[in-house]
C-alpha cells in the first residue's frame, strides 16, 4: 500500500468517520491533546531549564529527568493516542498540509533526541562534560519540542 | 475559616455572574421600526440594554470597529501567529504550574524542597503568565464582541479569577509556614488541596480556552435554551426566537 493509499484508508476508517460526524468529538479530543502538550512542556522544561542553569540548581539533571520521566512518557502516550484519533478524522487534509509533515519530522527527532542523546548527556553528569554541551542539548530539545507544538497548531490553520 | 472562604468565593462568583450578564431592562419587542444595530454574523439589540452588561456590550462592539481590532482580524498571519505564541507560552506557564502543583501533591520531585521549586520555577510561570495574558488580550481584541458573548470565554474568565484566588490563599496561608514542611515528600493537607484545586482549575481553563473557537452556543445560532442566552447575555430578535 502506498503512503497515499494508507492515508486514504485512515480517512475512510470507521473511527475517523465517527469523529467527523460528531460535532463535539473532535473539539473534545483536541482539547485533551492540548492538555497533553502542556504537561509535556512542563516535564521537558524542568529538565532543560536545569541544563541551561536557569531552573532548579541543587538537584542533578539526572535526578530531575528521573522525576519528570513518568509525566513526560504519560503525556506523550496521551498525545499519541488523541493525536492518532484526530489524524484518522482528517488524514487527507494532513497528507496535503506542510505543517503536518513538519510536525511529524519534529516529533520523530524530538523523541529520538530526548531518549538517546539527551539521556546519554544527562547520565554522563556535569563532571565529565563541558557545561556548554548541556546547554546545547537543552536548546536543541526546546527547539525540537517547540517545532512539534507550532507545527501542530498550524495544522489547524489553512 | 473555611466557611468564610467558601462564602467569599460564592459571593464573588455571584457578583461576577451578575456583572457579566446584567440586563436591567427587558427588551422592548413591540417597538417595530426601532433601529436595531445589527453586527454582521451577530444580531444584538443595542441601546435597549442599559446596565453594566449593556455598557460592556456597547464598549466591545465599539472596540470591534477600532483599527487595532480590524487590523488583527484581517491580517493574513497576525491571528495565527499570536495564537501560536499563546499555545507555546501555555507550555511554559501551564506546564511548569502543573509541575509545581504535582510537587505540592507529592507526585513528582519528592526530594526537592518545595521552596526551592517555588523560587526557581515560579518566576518562569510568571513570565509565561504575562505572555499568555498579553497574547490572549490581543486574541480577544481581534474578535472582542463574539468573545465577550462566548460562554466558554466567560467560563474561562471566572475560573481564572478562582485560580488567582487559590494562588493568593495558598501564598498567604500554608505557604507562609513552608519552612516547617519544606522537605516533606508529601506536603500537608492544605498545600495538597491548593495543588489539587490549582491543577483542576488550570485544566478547566485550558479546556474552556480551546472551546472558545467553537460556536455551538453563539448568539447568532438561535434558538438556544434560555439559560444559555442568559449566560451569554444574548437577546435574540423576535424572528430568531422560533
């Protein structure tokens, strides 16, 4: 099945159809999606602000990352579930919308970066790394996750 | 103490409901030929609704005609950009506020003293809040009249006040004694209640904020239930009532 075929299949799915036919399902799912984004923002920022030296100071970034992890993963799962539902209801619009592809690219990079490179850098600890690297990693993380948020918002604009 | 707070709270909500919905005089249906100020997409009777509600209505419809409002509304990208900023700063404000509330509940960062979280992270929530209010005001300015009569917008404003009250109660109450429970992995009951209330209120504020975009209860979609028209201070014209 081609990519276009897959998107068409999604668009025609029963779930997508049910969401399209309801006047309130899409808005409610979308609002929950937005809540998830906010919580991801908090969980990401607690760690990134620590790495930038602008947030909490006395705790290690590793400790904060461990504390924030369940909230990051939990809200990410919530967003993927609600996001998939939203996608099913307007797959063809997404296929032709640049913002959708921008968002998916950012999301892929953000997830990979957070759970590989950033995790390694944090685990290495401040002692073994030059401080500038922590800051670069935090900035990249903020930029990638912001791309996900902006891209998502712009899917709604035509 | 708690009873007094509850009374204060309910009085505040009631006063606010009155202020936003007050229409002292009943609209005069019989006055045919009376000029009715019809705003495109919205039909409202102007001039027949004195009182604070009517004055606000007149003010916001005046605001809608201002060059600021028209400029924001008609620009190709201004509204979308400001809304994106609003969403981005939501992550900053709401995200960090949630993390602080979760700390108050003892659900995250349990080894970090509460005062440390407050001192290092709450300034960011202030930055986020100021940005949200600024971008939110601009969004309101772009569509003032419709927003003012939108039921979700009104719900959001009431809950914003309650959230502010909750912050004030927390900081002037249990947080003053933070030194005695700073390192507790699970803070005392009063702090947990403040955290839970704050969490619930901000979640509802985000939800209702998102819903402002939808027009299910807008004035131009009559007939609506009388309670909805009361809450949105809509006065449907006679032909719309049926």
